[in-house]
C-alpha cells in the first residue's frame, strides 16, 4: 500500500519510484531513466537539522539536570 507523501515534499514521479526499486538496473540506464534516487528536498533537510538541534538541546538539558541532582544528593 502506498504511503502518503510527507508534508512539504513533492510526490515521486514514476521514474523516481522505479529507480528507487531498481537502483542499479542496466535496463533503466539503457532506456534513459535516472537510476539514482534524488536527494531529499531542502525542506526535509532543514527539518532534519532542526530536529537534530532540538534533540541535542534536550540531551544537554537532561545532562545538566542529572548533574544538578547528583550535587543535591551529595549535600
């Protein structure tokens, strides 16, 4: 069953779908279809970077909270 297209991304063309399923097909090269899967859209890349920064900030906050709790137990 087909998955819905993520928000902000364009649906894949039939050629892109076939190239994804058969990434190194000699047939695809012979008929002139692009055989590499296109890179993520700039919107998706920006969202991934945003989420990575958010995760890093949460990890940093959790580490600071652990350090604070360790200091509280020592007193």
